[in-house]
C-alpha cells in the first residue's frame, strides 16, 4: 500500500481506536490528555471522530503514520502489553467514561492480550488422560470451541453432530438474507480473529465459511462424527460414566460411553411449529424458516408469513420482491433499529487498518464489546422513580424509544395505518431489538399486507384469522421461532437414581447453576443453558468461550484432585437461581406490558441472562469445588 493509500485508510479509521493504538505503542501520556480526549458517546454506533477537533484528529493520524514508519524501519519496537491498571486507564479514555477495574481481566482475554487457554498445574496421569473420554454433542460454534480447548489440554474426546456438516445454527438456517445481527468482529472467537470479513454483519454463508476455516486450521474435523444423533443418556453409578445411545448414519443404534458430556446444542435449534389448527391439511406448501425449501419457487405465489421476529425481518424483503402477494400475520410489533452499516461492506482500507496497525483489531473489538454488551445493560434496568414505566424503563431507555420511533415514522411516512400497527407499546429491549432489513419498506409495497388479527386456523388453501377473514395462500412460511424452554429435547437424559431431566425441567422450567450444571446429573455440563442467552447485547460466542473455560477448568480439577465425578449441590443451585430471579425482577424482560419467548407461562424469565458480561465472566472463570459433591477415583 502506498503512502497515499495508507493516508486514505487512516482517514476512514475510528479516531479513538487510532488514539488507543498510539497511546499503547508509544506509552506517551500526552495521548491521554486534552486535546485528545474522546467525548463520551452512548450511541450504539460510535461517532468515528470521537468528538475531537479536526486539528487533533489529524495530529493523531500523522503521529500514527510516523510510528508505523518507525516500526517498519526497526527504529521502534512494540512495548510490553499494558498492565490491568494501565488498560483500565486506556479503556476509560477511549470511551470518555470511567470503566470499572473489574473489566480489565475480561478485556485482556477478549482483546487477545491474555490467553484464555488453561494450562495443567501439574502433569496429569498419562494413563487416565488416555482413557478418560469426553463427549461433545454438537458441532456449531460452541462445540468447535469445546473441541479446540479439549484438544489443547490433551483430553480424549469425540464430537457427535446430527447434521451432515458442522455449523449448527448457521448450517441449518439458510433462508434468504439469513445473517448476524451482532457485528462480526465481536461475533467471532477471541482465539481466531478474522480481519477479512466482507461485511460488519455477514450473511450465513460467510459465517459458515468462518467456522469451516477455524475447524480446518485447528484440525478439529477429524474429531467429529457427522450424521450421529443422540437419543438418550443414562448415568451408570457403578461405572461412574454416561452411556450415550446414538442413532448412527446408517440408522442403527449404538451405545457410546463417556466420563463427561458437554452439550453444545444451542437453545434455538428446535423449530416451534406451533399448534395452528388445520395446518396439517393445508393444500399448499408450508415450512419453517429454519427448514427452508429451496426447491419450491416463490415467484408469482401468494405467500402467508406467520410471525414477525428476527427471521421474518430478514427474509421479508426478498420474499416480497418475488411473490405476487405476501400476507404477514403479526402477533405483536417489534422494535427495529436503523440498519446504518448493516448492508455495507468492509472497505479495503478498513481491512488494512485491522491487519496492519498493531492493536487496531483489539481496540475495535473492545469498542463493539462495550457498546453491544454491558454498555447497554443500564438502559434496561427499572428506575423506580421513572414517571412513565409503561413506555420505558428509565431516561436512557426512553431516549432509545424516541430514536427507534423516529426511524419507524420516517420509514412509514404516509402510511398512518401501518404506523398504528407497527409501533410497539412496550419498552425497547422488552423483546430482542431487531435490525431493519428493509422491513418497513417491504410492508409499504402494494403486494404486502400486514394483518394484526391472530391466526385462528388453516382451511384448505386459506388462512383464517380471528375475525373470520380468509386469506388465500399458496405457501405458508412459519417464522414462529424456536422452543427455548425445551432445552436438550428430545434427548432422554436420566441421571442419578433414574432422575429424568425432562421431569426436572417440565413446563418450560429449565434451571441450572451458572446455566451449566444441575443436581442429580454428575459430569454433565450444559452450554448455552438456562439464563445464559443474551438479550441486552453481547456475543453468544463470548458466553460459549467462558462456559467452555469453566468446564475445562472443572475437568482439570477432577484430574488434579483424582475425582471420578462432580455434581453441583442442590442448595448452591437453588440459591443461584433465586439470585437470577431477583435480578430479573428489576429488568425489562419481566415488564408486564408484553410477552416474549424469554419467559414461560408462569412468567419466569428462564432463557436470558440478567448479569453484566463481566459478572458472568467472573462467576465462570474458576470453578469452586466447595459447591459440588465429589467422589474420588480411589
């Protein structure tokens, strides 16, 4: 890249990000003082200038260009990484607000300044390491993470995957325009940075390619048995092992044995098909968005879309552009934020910044982690003195409501009928915030109708709504979400004394200590379990990584303490879940003004996490064996 091209790249850069690189490389305190202090910005998308004057911005760019030249010529070398105290100061300057010191250890890992990998504190017995087997169920993002960490530590393990290919959610969901709604550079492994994303919000194929590349680079594919579905699991007390019954690719059943089992199945992997009366007699074609039919053309068809969640918001504009008529059945409206860079591409210059400026990727990732994570959590906490609790939770939440409303009014200008149907009456984040993928513009198309009456039943080739109105359709697309309350379903899991997990978790009541372990089920570790989903923001991959670290740390404890099995104590489990419920009582997801899939019929929030990311990181960083019943191998 020429100097002119480099200057063009620096002009496109985030100035606060450049400033942090400059401060970290030079260790010159002048970059942490006026006139170079970025202004506090609580927007989801940061102002790239940081609020600095044009002169200060240019000084940062010019100074960094000089530093890059010095590094290239050998006149300068990179200094040691910052201490935790130094990192807190840098983060605070970057954001224009004081970052609590407890964030430093977590940020060190997320930014790649500290390895999240566990090391043995004393050499494990070679014979036991060779015979102690771990099974991982699922080869999506979490399963691949577990496989990598187990491989690093030398465990004997196998991954079983019911699909013919890895990828999990990103293999199964291939509806039009399926993609992430968390920025790629945060929705990716801390141990496998990708500076070559084509978009800040990549579509399904690129996400799947990333997973495949990670599996290839880390030599994980040879550990995966594809086309193998787990049917049941039984704990054998005499052997202190799990018998795992699987359906093999040829249809036969097989018993596999594992000393420990890690489930990595996700909690949005079983489509909710609902109980729409008469749909089984529908004369046309119907399918769930997660089971998309590429063999059925939609051109010129009359389409009924049932549901208006994330998948519908992504595929509607593509479907509406093909179909003769689309009728969308909405149970309740969704908040959707402006797309901003959702449809953009990552420029060559931006990729150069990420690939060539030391620490730029790390600081860019930190900014996303903060703005799409804990920086949002205060906006969903109840202010007991807030005068309008029915519409918002607090001042910042009300400001978000106004911003989202302004976007909706702009997009639906001239259609008061749609505004009335689409404007939610509950606080933002009461349901997952979606990104407007041309949703409002699609609803304005002459061939699209939005129906707010509930679907009553299907009769022949018609959907009949609650008012008795009939809507003739050729294809029904079910955008009805998943079954988050049926975690690990339909696997039959029996723990100690024949305890059946489906009974323990009946009526959409899954509970687990830290979302990972349950009394009565030794050596069974659940990932993306109860109350570990993210609704205020953050990356599901972050949760997967810290959970896998906790699990592998537990396995290390078992080896180093010569333990055959570990089982969380019931009082510990129950006390943790009481804390979860108490925290949720103060957050938006228990707001009485709406329904969401985070809550069960009894009103308990069972799916999403109430904690800050840093809180959960701390809870899961090192297991506490005093919380477990343990048995020795001798």
